C-alpha cells in the first residue's frame, strides 16, 4: 500500500502522520511532502514524536514535485492549504482524502502552551490515523 501525505511545509503535520503510519504497519510505503517545503523538520515535532517512540530525526522536508507522476493508493492532505494547492494526480491516485489538523507551529504563547499544542496535535494525528488504519487500511492489506 503506497501512501503520500501532503501539507504546506512538510515540516510538522505530514511528517508526524508519516511517522505514525509507518509505526502502525511496516508493510505500508508512506511518504510525505509539501507544496512549499520548509528548510527542515520542525524540531518541536521531532521532540514530541520521540516522546511516543517515533524518530523523525532523519526526516527531511521534500517537495510534492518529487512524487508527481507516481501511482498512489492514497494521497492525503493534512492541512487546508495543501488540499487547495496540491497538484492534480489525475489517474494516478486510487483515493484522495483530507484529514486536516491545526498547525502547531503557528501556536503563540508560553513555551508550555506551545508544547501542549504540539502534543495535542500529535495525539490527534495519532488517534485519527490509527482509526483510519484500523477501519480502512488494515482490512484491505494483502
């Protein structure tokens, strides 16, 4: 099963979702990319994912252009910006989904508040992708 997760910067939400799906099932081929990739994965995303045993330290943001022209079982947008601007994968995608999340990198406030926002979004990503995996993917993996 080949899955591409898109967001704008590919520095936070799509990276966390990629890590979650890969941790759920090693048989999945999961990639993530951004419509305007950031220079690096957000260090706070790496930190909060490490707290749940998922290592994103070797991940790097990639452009969606890296993956156009390939066939995908699923292309999933993780933010409204990517949903509105991602390129057409006409005929190359079996299913398109939007599973959107707030962007914790836009959180403003105390360090404690920002930490809570990253953890909240991480936990939401983990919960929603685990539910999707259990109900949609797992029954169809051969």
